[in-house]
């Protein structure tokens, strides 16, 4: 009897006869082991690629959120500026800087052609306000020799001939402003 291969009895002996003797089983395992290793390696590489794509998306999302916050802050600052420029006191101050004066009492034209109210002229601008902002033609110190002088409508001698207004009123539109 050999000490390497003890003699099998019973059920073990029957099973031993069905399995071929030797190293034939090792060669059949190699493709299976390679398949398992390839599947595990492919799965790990797939997870690595997926994780990288998710990280890149997270960085892009963070950058876009930061950009959105910056643009929202800029929009709010611009809206504050617009609100400041649109405030009544700011509009009044800017109008005075441009040389505008508050208007007088208005008159309204009714749809039948009659005038309601008595119009009045605008208030005269003060001397201090006139010195602060000058119209462009006042700033021109040397008049150009080729520029014609335009007559002032307030002086009657320079006004020239005027045409009389029509005696019959023009037909009025039923809708105001058209």
C-alpha cells in the first residue's frame, strides 16, 4: 500500500471512479477564473468611470451655483440702482440739473373739443439754478460765422409772419391719444 493514495471504501470509491485521476480538473477551471477576474475588473473600472463622471458633474454644479449666486447679487444691485434713480426725489434733482422746471396748471381737452381748466405758464427758473446747468448753445463762446441765428419765439419782432389757426376744429378721435 502506498501512503500517498489510501484505498477508498464504499461511496468514496464509487465517486473516485467517476472522477478521472490526475490533474485534468485544473485546466477546466482556468477559463472560469479568468471570466470571474475580468468581470470583477470590468465592474471596478465601470464604477471608477461612473464615480469620476459624478464628481465632475458635482464640480460643474457647484460652479454653476456659485455663478448663479453672483449673477443674482449683481441683478439685485442693479435693481437697487434702478430704484434709486427712479425715486421721485432723484428724478426731481436730475430734472433740475438738466434745467427743467415744474410745470404750471394743466388744461384738459374734452372729447367734444372744449377746454377744461385754465393753463398757466411754468415757473421761471431761479438764477442759481440757471448757473448750475447751461444748455449747450450757451456754452458755445464763439458763434460760428456760417450758423444762421434762429429768431426767438418770445420776441414779436423776430417772430415773422404767423398763420392764423383754422377756424373750425379738426375732427376728434373718440379714443384719446389717437
